[in-house]
C-alpha cells in the first residue's frame, strides 16, 4: 500500500512510499561524520602511497602488483581515483621502468560524499514501525559481527564434532570465548577507545609459551616451560588492563629410562 512520507526526528528515519513494500531511509549525523573521517584518512593514505609509487623506478609487472596491493588496502576509496597506465611494453622492454598518472574522479567523490552515513532498507513488513525495522537491522549486523569474530579472531568455527555432547561442549566454549572477547572490547573502549579487541589479540599473539627440552648426562630430560618476555608495547597493554603475568613455571625433570631386562 502507498504511504505518505513521514519523518522521525529521533532516529533520522524517513518512509518512502512504495506499493506492497516498505523502504526506510535512515541517516545519522554521527555516522556521516565518522564515515567521512574514515574516507578522508583512506584517501590521504592512498594518495601518499600513489605518490611514493610514482617516485619509484618500477617495471611494468612490479607496478601492477604494487597498484593491486594499494587497491586492496584502499577499498571503496579506490573508485575515487583514475589511474592511467602506459601501454604494456614489448618483451624486450619489460625490464625498463615505467610510470603512471593519477587524478581524482570528481563525480565519484560527490557520490561517495552524498551516500556517507545514509542507508536504505527494503522490507515487505509494511505494517512494522520503521524505527523497529532499523533496530532489527542493527541487531542483524551485530549477529554477523559475532559470527565473524568466532570464525576469525577466536578461530572456534566450524564444528567438526559428530557426537551431540561434544557439539554442545564446543558451542558452550565458543560462547564463553565470545563473552571474553566482548569483555575485552568493553574494557579497551574505556581504557583506550582507539584500540579494538581484534588489534589487542593480534598484539598479544607475539606472547607465546614454549617448552625447552634439555637432555642430561644420566639419561633424564629437563623440561623448562617458559613464556616469551613481553616487549614494551605488550607490557604497556598489560598495565592498562591491570594484568600481571604469573611467574615462570618451575623446571621439571623426567626419570631416566630403565634398561631393558635380559634373561
């Protein structure tokens, strides 16, 4: 059914009329400012990278590889620039250095500017409250982020077990791991808003536990379990979290192997 356009001041939501469907246009001033700041940082980094590549003496193949890496890092901001490459050199000239030209795509930049912080949702739930539909969408993104953290940061998926009790145990441990992940993110939000749980886990990955096996002269083995000493950056993170590493475990020594009995 057709609906007249209305607007909610609290949510920044606008209903668009459409037969049999509901289109919800949502925008947020805070989100607009955040996405524009993110886009400016990426564009600034991309421009610096392209300027560096222009100053290097690269072959045609090396230039293509480095431009591909810059494109992957820039993401959607890559569409705001136009790269003009030279023609592929002949086989005898492939080792000669080449360069490229770059310019901004002004229409594409204006399009990105107008879309930042604005979303259009389409739903067949025409009788639902637009604000409730937007909240459902936010909840969906949070659920997708949770699965992404489980599969990526925590590496606890997929489930390869076949017995029900093992599957339930795996899901339970995955849930506990996710709770710790969320708790770590909340603590970092209060201590260092610019640091996420994902970046903290990447930094803590350098802290490892190793077992050193030292054979003795009498046939026994000395086992030393040691964790690597944290570098200054990791030590600063531990201090921010008010955590202290336990003392190194005491050494263990195994008994000598008994000689085989002979008759």
